[in-house]
C-alpha cells in the first residue's frame, strides 16, 4: 500500500502556501513558551525565597530558644553553687558549668545578631541583652568570689540578693524570638504577594496574546480554505490509488490462501498414510505369539505386547516394574554372573548402537508359581 505523506502535507500547508500563518503560529507558540518559562522561574524563585526566608526564621527562633536553655543552665549552675555549701569538688564543677553556659549564651547571641542583621530593632535588642547578661554574669562572679572568701557563710544573703535576677533577661530573649518570627512572617507575605501580582500580570498578558494570535490565525485560515480544498482533492486521488493497491494485495492473499489449503490437504494425506502404517504395526505386534517389548536406559520394560502375559505371567500394564535381568531364572547355575554379563552386553549394545543376540533361561510360566 502506498504510504501517505502526512508530514509533507502539514509542511506544505504551513510554509509554502501560508507562510504568514506559519509565522503567526510559530511566533505565538514561542511567546507562549517564553511566558511559561518566565512564570515557572518566578514560581521557583518564590518557592525558594519563601523556603529560605522560613529557614532563616526558624534558625533565628531555634537560636533564641537555645539561648534561653543556655541561660537556664547558667542559672541552674549558680543554684548548684549556692547548694554546694562549701564542698569544694561540687563547687568547682558547678563553677565550671556556670562559666561554660555563660560563654555559650554569648556565642548564641552573636549568631542571632548575624542571622538578623537587617534592620535596627532586633540587633539593638540583642546588643542590649548581651550587655545585660555580661553585667549579670560579672555580678554573679563577684558573689561567688565573696562567698568563697567568707567560707560560704553568707549563702542565704546571696540567695536573697540574686533571686529573680535572670527573669528580665529571659523576658527580653522571648521578645526577641517573637520579633524574629514576626519579621520572617512579614517577609514571607511580601514575597508571596509580589509573586501573585507578577503571575496575575503574566496571565493577563498570556490571555491577551492568545486572543490576538487566535484572531489573526483565524483570518489566515479562511484565506487558505481554497488551497486546502485543492489538497483534499489530491489526497482523495491518492486514497483511490491506495484502494486499488489494497485490492491487489487482497487478491495476492487469496492466492496464498489457496496454496495453504493445498498444503493442508497434502499434510492430511500424509497423516492418513501414517495412520495406516500404525494400524499395520499394531497388527504385527498384537498378532504374534512372540514377546515384543521396549526398554528404558536402565533396562526396565516400558511397553510390551500381550504375549508377555502368556509367557512370563506379567501383564503389559505392570511390565514397567520389572527389569529384563531380573527375569533370569534363579535356579540357573551362576545366575548372578549371567545377569551381570547380560547387563554389560546390553550397555555395550547401547553404546555401539548395534543389535545384540544372547541365550538365557527366563522365569516362564512353567518355572514360577502361577499368580492371579
């Protein structure tokens, strides 16, 4: 069958006969693709911007929470110092923990300030908190030195003086965390709003472009209607030629079918000849008084005619349970040796693929007890 050239048809329609239409469609699709890429990039920018902003927001909040924990641990170490009651090992460990948490708190404040360096409100609050913490740490250190010099006899006085000293710092740190969260949320809203505005404007431009190019392309398609009708006539002629080619192929298939039917008839005749040969074979095998049998590779019976029942008292159906060498007469002198010799001869015959002739006495019906 003649192959229809659809792609050549489309190429001819949109290039030679309607080049302006082709340019309009190409330009429109290119513009739509560019707008799609721009919208996709804006979407990715917004997603990554919001993700980065939220990540910075969460990082700042986590740092603030970690700073609260460090401050609590420092105050807890101070309370352990007060409870040590002059026991130097406990005092030494508590003082070391107090110093480490103080330094860790200062480092966290420094990281929070770096994380939120934009603007003046949060950095100013962090700097005020850092100075207040240093002042509290210095005050507690002076109290520790004073207790050590007085032999820890003024612990009750120190407890009274320092009670609730850290509350102002914790409250200030909580306000900083809330300010960080509020600032991050505001930035996220601004980014989302900016993206929505850009997407709306891009969508309006996208729809306007579709309307404009749709109207232009519609006008051009009306102009090419006559060319399309001419091409339809040409395609109709090609279809007629293709139908004629298909008719010829159908005739060829019919001839091939006739040949196949003739071949089938020949095969049926050969099968009938095989059936006749099989009937003749069965007549020879079943009509003789001699035992005709087949053996497997271990010399067991695989099949036998009805004569085996008369001579050996073995039914053809149960013959596969017996080996040929097992039927050698037991009362015969050197029967075991004879069985081995017969087995060797049979193996040699199987290897050489030659007939084998030998004489032996088998357990015939006159030599074994009758069985039902």
